[in-house]
């Protein structure tokens, strides 16, 4: 996505038309700078495009989420990165006003995306305080297995998006991997094929817990001239101790994702059971926050207590006392 031909193709095919009409993609520049926090590098990556929008400087900030489940803090992260882009811009340009920064998120996780896209959904808002709350909405491009987005564009872009889209799909990966190889084979020249093959295989080998020998057989069948390159890429990762370590990390990440998913399901069930007992439409934010801090064992105990009517809850105060 740091290649101009791929970046332009992605923006042309996926930006809303009303936004695309304002942007001069001929002036697109790609920044080498990353704004993602070091501690989040294994979960997120980013790329920054500087464009002209109505003859004014503007930025498109693309954040890639490499988690199996949606991150509820992504709006806050985007706000931080947008502020850093403005700071960086001020250091290099003497302009009266700050440039527009258009934030967009590219998600390809294992879970369905169910997070609000407006920043103010994260804020504990009160009546008549709206003017004090910063707000924006990010563009979401969902390439998870639940996505309705069609994979379109140039072959280069289709390869990128196909790999992202299938990262967390394990069923029938033989066919998916073969489709990716066939796309790579369609590229025009040897140099481009080698580049996309090497990068694509490295990414897949890093994130997929997939049979190495089967992958090698598919390469031999579809792009036999790349068999040696595939072996070289795979062996290099193995020699550096990355392959096993990264796969273990992905497994742990998936476990964490499944754990987080089970936790959210328990909290939703508890919330429904509480709303059945109390005349409220929504659980108070402080109590929801308290539930989020509890572990799975405690949450299961609370669910059991509520289902069996072991605890007597007739008011919010009773609920607070019980959770304390």
C-alpha cells in the first residue's frame, strides 16, 4: 500500500465518490513516516497519503488492524495519530489553518466488525455538553470474512486485499492460496511477480498456521519457477526463528480474541438479564466499565446468580452493591 500504483488504485476504487471528486490523485505523495505506537506495532500498521483536496493540502491516514477482533479503542488511537500528523505538518509547512486529515480503517479480522465509527461514541456524554466534545467519523473498509465489500481493482491491489481478506480464514485455504498464486502469476513482468510473490509469501508464512509442504506443492504446481524463492523465504524465516515464534504469537492472539469475544458475550447476557429485572434501557457506563474489568470466571458466576435468582436486585444501588 506504499506503492503509488496500488495506493491510487485503492483510493479510486474504494473512496466515496463525493470525496474522490475533490481529490487530485496526480499529486498523491506517500509518507515514509509511521505514527503507530511501538507497543501496538504487532497489531496495527499504517500508511499516510498526502493529497491535494480542492487545491489545499490534505492527508489520508490509513490504519490497518491486524487483530482477530475489532479494537474498541480504535477511534481514540486514530485521534492520537491525526494530532501527530497535524504536529508533523506544522513543523514542515507555514499555513494559517491545519489541513484536513481523513482517517480510514482497514479491518480484516476474524470477528464481525461491530464498533461505532464516531469518536463521540467513546465519550461519557452529558446533556448540553456536546460543544466540548471533539468528534469525527472514520471510513471503514471491512475485508473480514463477513464483509460485503467486493475485491476489485488492479491485480496488484487484488493480491493485497485477497491476502488480507483470507488471513483469518482456515477452511478451504488450499483453494484460497491457489487463487492468490494465480493472481500473482497474472502480473506483467518478472520483477513485479518476484516482488509480490516474495512479499505475499512472507506475510502468509508469518500469519497463517498452514501446512508448509502443501503450500510448497501449490507453488510447484502454479508458479514452479518461484519454488526456489518460496523455499528461500520460508527457510529464512525458520532460520531466524521467526516462523514458529510468529505462529505461536498468532495463536496466542487468536486465543486472546476468542477470550475477548466470550467476555463480551457474557457481558451482553448479564446486561440483558439485569434489564429484565430493572426498568432501564441501558446499563450505566460506570457499571458496564466495572463488568469489563472482571475476568471470565467472575462473569460466569454473575450470569449464574442472575439466571438462578440467587441475588435480589431491585435497584441500581442493589446492583452496585452486588458488583462491589
